[in-house]
């Protein structure tokens, strides 16, 4: 059990959480909508079940990464409930099997450790064997604010897990996505893109060796999530495959496992004032994965089930192009 909060810890936790809540409020006042993207009938309170009510996904296949926990688990549950065959991935086959077995509908567990590119390739190969086409690739798995710099083959862990692993997985599964009637890549980013370095991606510090700050590293990886989607959407123009990204809101899940205990305790006390339920947190990603009206919508960023323009480095196409070529360089032996 956690020790009781002292006054300083309560203030620190409260300040951090209040900032998150305030930011959410500020954003709502400043939302700028992109031209030509339809607004949906849903909002911040909608759940993943709400946004799929009446949608029959029978005959479709969806892959969800991080399906054993939080938003990924809820997404898998609802997609399967609506009739999709869901390939639920987790870091181990045991975790994936347990998660898949606990939901109603057709699911297939597959192991996927995003920091191990052999595992990513093995997952993609297995998926190709399971299904000739893939209607939805939901890149959901992630880690947040790992306290000390950890590297995998010289690259910092947030960047590898949250971006590079999904970049490689998507590239390997493009033939299956292209073979689908209307393939969709959905990448779960975060409002934490605002914590990324001012210039965007620190290409000269991808190891984190020069300086490492957990919030910045997480923010950079989440900025990378959307930049990847922008460049992917550009490259997919003229095909039926779309790519979009989203921020889900603030939701109590296992994502906060590395946060200080007093911040977690404070969230449990005051989080209800601005946090979403897991059911509502999963809504925007499931909406992007399934809403028929989004069949031709690609390259956009969403929150609360609607598109908005995030501005700044998030819309820097030169940065997106550089991220693409750098990501290719870092994964090249595994790309084909
Ligand atoms: N919760 C929020 O408030 C919030 C806000 C903004 C954005 N997001 C984003 O939402 C997504 C889902 O997060 P969540 O809140 O549902 O968190 P979560 O409950 O911690 O789920 C994260 C999932 O990612 C998996 N994962 C972590 N490292 C992995 C790796 N190396 N290889 C494969 N899978 C890995 C985890 O597996 P294990 O369980 O085995 O570790 C887990 O299944 C993340 O991308 C996160 O950045 C969440």
C-alpha cells in the first residue's frame, strides 16, 4: 500500500494533474477544424460502443497492438463485439492469449514485442498467414515517461516502442492493408506532443545520451506518431488505404506505471474532474477504425471523435519526410 500523501506531494501531484486538466480545457476553446473533413456525431463522452453502434464488422480483420491492457484491450473488446476478427497482440503470447480469451467474439492472439524487430517481423509474417487482407491496423501500444534513459540498439526506448516498432509493423503489413476493401492505419498519439523538443525530433540525440528527460522523450515519440501518419498518408494517396492519428484524452490506465506514486494517488482523488473512462478513452481510435464516413479521410489528427489542426511541428511536412527516411535507415534490414 502507498504511504499517505504529505502536503508537498499532494501539491506537486495536484499541480501536475491540474496542468493536464487545464490544457485540455484550453484546447477545447482553440480548436481549429480542417476543411473538408466531416465532423462526426460523437464527442468526448462517447464510448467505443457508442461510436460502433449499428456497425457490422463481420468479415473484417483488425490488428490491435497492446491489446492486453487499457485502451488497446477496450478497442479489441468492442471491435470483436461488432463482429471483426481481431488479432490481439501483446509482448508475450501468454498475455495476448489471456486477453483474447477474455473477450466475446473472434480473436487471435499473437506475440509482438515492439522493441525487438525480429518479433515485429515475425508478427507481420504470422498475420499475413492468418489473413490475406487487413482492414484495420491499430497502432496503440506505448510506454510513457520511462524514468531513466534506456536504449535498444542505441536508440532511446520511447522512440523505439512508440514509433519505430509501429513504423516497421505498418510497412510490413502494407500489402495486407492494400488488399483490404478499405484498409485503415490508426495510430494512437497523445496531447503530450506538446512536450516534444521545440524544434521537433532531435535526430542528433535519438539515443538520449546528450540529455534525457522522460516527458520530452515521451512527447517526441508522440509527435513522431503523427508525423509518421502525415507522411504515410501522403505516400498512400491514390490508394484505398487511409492513415490517421489521435489523442485519446487523459485516462487512468497502466500507462502511468512509471509516474511517481503520489501523482498516481492524486489522480485517483481529483482525476475524475477531467479524466475519461477507459470506455470513452478508446472511442476516438475505434471511431477512426470503423466509421464509414471516414473512408476517404487520411492524414488527419483527431480528438474526441473529431478532427482538428494541431499546428506547429505537428504539421511540419519537411520534418515528417526526414522522420520517414531516418526511420527507414534505422529499420532497413527488417523492411523486406
Ligand atoms: N492513458 C492515457 O491517458 C493516454 C493519453 C494519451 C495517449 N495515450 C496512448 O494510448 C496508448 C495506449 O495506452 P494505455 O493508456 O492503454 O496504456 P497501457 O494500459 O499501459 O497499455 C499500453 C500497452 O502497450 C504495451 N506495450 C508497452 N511496451 C510495449 C512493447 N515494447 N512492445 C509491445 N507492446 C508494448 C503494454 O504491454 P504490457 O502491459 O505488457 O506492458 C500495453 O499492452 C499509448 O500509445 C499511449 O501513449 C494514453
